[in-house]
């Protein structure tokens, strides 16, 4: 028997509105409303249910509310349904009430329904509250445009498919948070795999390749197994000995000034200036080994010119006492290193003599009982001109005086850097200060654990970009296994990789006027973006690593670089990085501090669904933020055994009972640890 729309609406009724505020609606449930399972929507459905959805009909459609709590209120008399109940005795009677948080509006369209966040009008006291149909529930959960990637199902809404828009999910950064064992790694691996698979199905050219770029920083070595089935996956690790993995290479000449200062823990007052000058020298093409005497002189003169330019820019030659006197003494010392030696050409000797005559004249003018040490700009320019003449006659090239960026990725060797630091320290009179600096650098250069990673001065930068970020027209998935790196260099190596990727994106946009969408994934992000004290003078490698990721979080979106971070301790993460994440995939989180932080950071005011986080089973998560029209609980799709990261729980019982074997040969472990891999383990 057919029913009218009004009759059908009445059949879905469960209660009436009793209280309204901008963020809260209280509902009095009818006596006839379901107590555990609702059948009036056509299919059995649990009701009432925390975090479930109900609707309130209004002129513009339906206001959608999410159930935040349910309670029983003792009424002094029973609620009567009609004349048949007037014979009831007035005794205390239990009435059910529930609170709703308004989340949006559902409107009818030609193709069904469309959900939109926010309310344009509020209901009135006495308005009816109804259950949504299955079609309406799906419209709420599956709302939004460009839902292209299927990531799971919503158990609260009849297992409706949860689809996401990759532009929203990756474009404004994603945080995947949860306790260990809650399913974070599988979710991250799944998001990468499902995104690539969905893009492959929608390729414009069915014979072509997906033009995606994912780069995974993997400190625990989990993801190599997860993508072993993908032929296009580039897996980089340390000290490779056969297999599908490739040798991780992050050469010394990639490192910029901040990274060198961070690694060496250089003081900004004494060490940094020396490092800047040294990097300028080695990147300018000056070679410090196997040179003629003339070229050694040219290198020395070039450094002196650079130092005088720095003093000129800071005004030391004519500044307040004692800066002019100190500069004058430095000029005397520098000039003593530029003398005629046997083997020089007559032309070079004549130029050196002219320079010495000029210096002698300047020194004589500043001698006597009460000398004035100030230099004029003309005096400084004349000294520089004479030095440039010596430089050219000694074999230098005039074009080498063009400004050299100390941070440009121009190849040099570690030995040359050491020589450059020592030479510049002598000129800058900071030799005594670099005593603590040099051992750290020399230890790095001789460390066999990282030698293959940092010691390659023949690598082409374009080849590195092809391998790590992706070649033209190729699907690129790069897994960087950092698990075997020594802990004292892991942070700085990671910082260099992240900065190189970021600066590549900047230059691509500058040259092509459009960005290259790339996703940088940080597993165990608390290793790389650990919270630090802004007032601290310490600029160690951990802080340098955090600062580059903070820059990516703030500016990466403009250059097409999306950030995905996964962590089990959000309270330990940098607030700058976490606050820039616009989407969140939240697994089980039981720590009070972590829960409190998430409640403060999230853009949505829907606290009800977040209260389920401590009790979420593995594989379940809450998706909210920019990627989802409203917070939704989702059961993530299941990955096959071979597609999961290597982060399973240990099989204690099966190993104890010998159901699973574990062979032990500690000699192999010891040999690998002590770099004795070629030695036999037999006795």
C-alpha cells in the first residue's frame, strides 16, 4: 500500500527538538523510537548509536546532526501518547534524550542528495527528528567533489564507501597519527598504492604511465617489502650488497652552510664565518691538491680578496676603534704571505713587487707615535685591484670573481673541504677556534659506515634528480631506507634530502611556470620534526632537520610538494608542522597528552567522534579535515600480506613453542656489525 511523503516522513520520526544552541541540539526521543535496532528505514540499523547521524527537516532540506551522547531523564509523570494513556498513574517515568552536534545540510537534487558543511538556518523547538535513509546516509558520507580514490568503508553508515580527493588529501598536507600497532604504516602504504592504482585506471593514454611521484623517508626499513612487487619502485639503502636495493647517495657537496654548521655544531660567532668562506672556496673551482706554486698563490690571494670584501661591506676599515687597527694588522699579515719565490715568472714577480710597494706605502702612512689606522674606500679598492692583478698573473681567471654561492651544489671532495677550512681559518685568524670543529669533520670523512653515502664527487646532479624524484614521463616511487644509517648522521642526511627535493620543486616552478605534484612521506615523523625550544642557540642536526620540514610545511603547497607525516607521538612533533596539516587520519590514540593536542589542533569542532579514538580497533581510523566534508570513521581497505610494511607484531608464543623457527648465528651479526662480512663464521 502506497504512502504519501508526509506519511513516510512520519514513519522515520524518532523524537522532537527540545533545546537549540549554535553548536548543540538536545532531542527528546519518542516512546516508540527504537531502543537498539531501527527497522523503519527499510534495512536493519543500530539505533540509537553514538556518532550516528539523524536529520531535522527544515525549509532548505535537512539539518544533519551527529549523536554525541544519549541519556535517560526521569520524568515525574509518564509521557502520554493519547487518550488511551490517560489512565496511567503519575509515577516517575524514564525518558530518553540525546544530544546532537549540527554538522551540515542535506538538500535534494535531481540525482539524489547533496551534503554541504555548515548551517544556513536552525530548527525550532518542537521540530521533529528523523532517521536518514540508506541513500541519504551514503550522500552524507560520500559527499564532496572529485572523490577518486577508494580507501575504505564507514561502519557507522552501512559500510558506505569512503572516497577521497587526492588533491585535497596531499595538497595541504596529511597527518596519520596513532599508537604503535594501530595500523598507521598499512594506511600510509595503502594510500600510496591505492592512489597510484586509481590514477592508472583513469589514464588519458591507456598505454602510458602514471605521472606520480612519491618519496618515502623510512627510518625503520618497513616499506621495502610493501612495494617489492612494483618494478618502478626505487629502493635506496646503506652499504648495498646485491639484491634489488640501490646504494643511497647524498654527497657532501649537496650539503649547504646550515647543514654543515648543524652537523658540526658550529658556533655562529666563531665557526660559521670560516665554514662559509671555506665552502665558497671549494665551490668556486679552486683545487687544493696537486697544484703548481702559482696556483697555490692564486688560491691564497682569492681568499684574501674575499675576506677584504667582507670587511669592506661591514665597514671595519673605517669603523670605530679597534676595528680599523685590527684590519690594518690583518693586511700586514696577509701581505706577508704574498712574496716573490723561486720559480715564479718575471711578470708575476713584478706584479707582486708592485703590490708590496703599495702595502709598504700604506703601512708607513700608519706608523709613528700616534698613528691613525683608518682606511678610505679608495685605499681598499686599490688594494683589491692590485691583488686581482696578482691573481690573474698567478693563473687565476677573471670570471672566477663572479659571486659564488656557498650553498650551490657544486662537487668537491672532503679532503679539499678540510684544506679549505684550515686555509681560511689561518687568513681569518680563527685557527684556534676550529680546534673543536675539525675532528668532527675528519671523523665523518673517515667513517666507513657512511663513506658510500657521502663520498661521490663524480655524481651528476641531474642523474640524482632523475633517480630520486623521477625522470620525465616515468612513474616514480622512491623508498629511502634510513635504518642502517648511524644515528649521528641520520637527521642531517634526511635534512639534505628533504631540502634538495624542496629546492628542486621551487626551481621547476620558476622554469616551467607550473608546479610538479610530488608527495614526501615521513614515517615515524617524531624522529625528524621533534619539538624544540625556539630560544635555544643550539643549531644541531636535529633542529636543522626540523627547520627544513617546517619550511616545507609552510611553503611546500605553493610549489606542489605535499607532506604526509606518520607518528605515534603527536605531542612530540613540531607545532609548526602539525598545525599546517589540513587533513588527519587518526588511528587509536590512548595517551592523554596526545589526545588533548589533537583536540586543540583539529579544524573541526566535532569532539564526539574523537572520543572513540582510545577504543578504535586496528585498521579503523577517523578521517577529518580538508579531505573530508565531515569527520567519518573508516575501516581501511585490507592490504595483502606481501603489500604490508614490515611492522607486524612479534610472534612470541609461536617462537616459544617452536611452531615458528628462529635460527641464531651471532657470529654473522657480529661480523656485519664490525664490517667483517667477508670472514668465515666457521670455527
